[in-house]
């Protein structure tokens, strides 16, 4: 029984060590892939904003040409 408790404690300590290691590695900061994702998101937002402005301008031009206000 003593050997079983010792093995259980050892396994528990190893598990805690692995969890601590995993948590530490995730707290290090953004990775290269995160940076790429952020860049793609920024580019998509930029294109979407400019496309929205261009479409809004085009719609206003059509309405104005048709005699609308």
C-alpha cells in the first residue's frame, strides 16, 4: 500500500509539473502565427472599410444623378 501511495504521489507531482509548464508557455505572449492572424485581420478591416466608403460614395452618386436628395 505504501508503494501505491508513493507512485500516486509521484504521478500527481508529474501532472502538476506538466500543467505548470503548459500554463507558463501559454503566458509568454503572442506567437508568430498570432502575429500573422492579426495582420490578416487588420488588412481585412482596412479593405472592408475602404470598400464600404467606395460603395457608399457610388450609391450617393447614383442617387444624386437620378435626381434624389
